[in-house]
C-alpha cells in the first residue's frame, strides 16, 4: 500500500475517523489502535513478512529491558548489546545482499535457478535503523527504557514512516506518544497543506520526469552527451521531488494523527558545500549516521587528527552506500561523497568552522552562488552512479 493509491486513501480515512472518534480517550488506546493500524498497513502488502516486523520490534523491547536492568560495567550487558546489533545488521545484510550474491556468484557453483530468491521486506532498512536507535540510546543512557511493549513496537512500525522514513529518534517520538493527543483544526489544516504539497512533488513533478529519465538510463549509448547531461540534472530533481514529496506526505499524515515527525529535507540544492548538503538532504538518515557511526568513529580515530576525521567520514559513507542498495555503484556513490569532504576537512580552520557552518546554513548570499553550483554539480555527478 503506497501513499499515492486509492487503497491508502480509503485506509487512512477509516483510521483517521476511528482514531479521533472512538480511540481518543487515552494515550494507551490511541497507541494500541495506531499499532494495529500500522500492522494492517504493512500486512496488506505481505502478511508473512509482517511477522518479521512484530518479532523485530518485540525483540527490541525486551533487549532494551535487559540492557536497562544490567549494571553499566557488566560484561553481560555489553554482550547482549553486541549480539542485538549483530543480529539486526545480519538480518538487514541477508535480505539486502542475498539475491545480489546469488545472481553474481551462483553460476560459479551450480545453476543459478537452483537458489531461491528472497523477497526484500519493504522498509526493512528504516525499521532496522529505528530498532538500533532505540537500543543505542538505551545503552548510552540517552533515554530511559520504555515500559510499554506497544509503544516500542509503534515506534518501529508506525505506518507513515515504516516504508521510507523519516528515521525518527526514539526520545522525541516516544515522548510524543506518551501523552494523549488532542485534535487541533489549525494544525490539521497545516498538515493537509503539507500532504497536498507532498503529492504535488511526488506525482506531478517526480512521476512526470520519471519516464524521460528511465528511457535514457535504459539505453545511454543511443543518446548525445547533451541529452545525458540534461537527464542527469533531471534525475537529481526527480529523486529529490520523489523522496522529499514522500517525506512531506508522511509528516502530514502523521501530523493529522497528532504526532509530529522531523523535517527530512531543507532545500538541499542550495547547499554551499558538501557538509551543508548533508545537513539539508535526508536529514533523518544523515543525523542517524552522524550520531551512531561518524561520532563514535571520529572518537576512535581521534589520535589521527584530520586523517582520523576523513577515515570516519569514509566509513560513514561506505555504510551509507551499502544501506541504500546492493552493488558496486552504491559504494562508488558513497566514496565520491567522502572524497567531496577532502577540501572541507583539510581546508584552513576546519574545526573552528564547523559551528559557523551550521549556524549559517540558511543565510544565503549572492556570493555563495559559485559554491552552490559546484556542490550541485558534484552531487548530480554522484547521483548518476546511484541511479
């Protein structure tokens, strides 16, 4: 069930009506109803794989309880944490890369047709990262353990975000659903506007561009250099409109249910450098990678100075590439983004400039135009490999 379908429209009308009419007495009834609705939403696509969502979310809840109960210095606590992280990443890697390896190397051993292909569960990358976020934050003491099983499962399986994000942080989301939501007409109107704008970007812009992009990428050798360059630019706008439009719809739908999701895109094609770009593009993913990959790696490599910063960035974008999809081209895409950071890292006064760059993200001036253009061209070039 996708957002731009009649099935989803009917589903959401029913959910919205029941949610505010019969299940708004307390946060417990609201959360339980939304959890059941989220499971129906996912099971409508594939009932068998719904079990994976329920088991994964339940495991996250109970592992969080175990970690919170054990002493911080306990070896058992560390092993429980490590085993959980290994299990989640192994599950993600198995579904994401099994078919790729079978198709690539299966013929070396026997007929490729003798292997069974796995159906990749929708949203697995997103709810796996949500599961990991919750356990990471429990383990590091950033949040208190959640006592309600349904709340943790709702955090991981909430239907507006389970398929394509945003990847919400557990603290703000669990805080939002820990209290009863009240319907607000003014907020509802703002969220309806957000949904309409999201559909405009997704259906009118992205879906209109898609046929032209597909045609050229399917047969690039039959097109001129000028056409290829123009299509590369079009693809950049297509993927932005598609993904940001979907995120806007998700935020609007969630907002109509009284739960605010984070902004996922902030005019990324007006970025002044690659660091600025990743503060504006797929913000929930870049925030996740920054908090759980880059920062720990940068601390681990701190004795290497700026080389350590680059090593941490390289690792972060390698993981980002592998997360987005199987194949060498995704690794190349991640590697290019890491390389784009070289002039930022090794430029003058890098460490002092981080705070200033963050605070001036939206303060654009005409003199920023060359940097904006260069950043856009670099990002567009990398997107060719992504596509």
